[in-house]
C-alpha cells in the first residue's frame, strides 16, 4: 500500500521562518492563544521570509522601500495552548511586478497539526511616495528564484481563490 502524504508533510518541507513555545501571556480568557498573538507570529515569520529575499532593514533604509499587507485570508484550524511549540512556514506562490501572493502555515509541533493558515497579498511600497512600486533588482530575481524552488517541491497548496497578484 502506498503512503499518502498529508498537507502537514508537505508544509514541513518548507523552511521554518519562526518558532516559539507559547508563553502564558499569549493565552486569552478562553484558554487558547489570543488572535493578536497570531498576528505577531505571522509577522515574524513573514519578515524572516522577506529578509531572505532582500526585503530587510537595509532595503527599507537605503532603498526607502518595504512591503505592505493588502489582503489576508486566515483560517484557524486547531487550538494552540500554553506550552505548545509552533512553527511558521512560508511559501511565495506567485508575483506581479509590484505584488506578491504568499501563504504561511502555523504548525503545532507539540500536537502534530496545522493550527492555522494565512494567505496574503503583499505590495512592494515606495516609503517616500507612499505608493506601490515594482520590485527592484536583485529582489525581483530573488523572488523568481524562490518561486521556482517552491514550485519544484511538487505540490500545490490549497488557496482561497480570493487573492491574485
């Protein structure tokens, strides 16, 4: 009998962009991680992935460019509790001259489950003009190379259909 890979098997092929063991202060009155902390974890993971592409502090300071979140589709799939260790894994799905379509998975390593997903549309921004602007080189080439590497993994992640770069 052939083994069937599950989504978590595919997700764990992606690099870990953030790892944290959930502290008490992340927990809300319902006994699980409060939604605001998901934002912190998503943001930390996204910044790691974007830094690997060249969109980092130097990019912001020297080029006066950065990335803005335009749209986000969240799915909360399983509760996360104090003491659980979670990882954020990101993948660039596609891009246009000015925008990226990314997806992030939060894996609860303690429970062996995907806890949540975040699908996003991100724009490259000129921080002085306060407008979207094309990705410059070498960032554009870095993004294209990353998309090719992710596509070579041989699996298509489920997407909402609500985002197009």
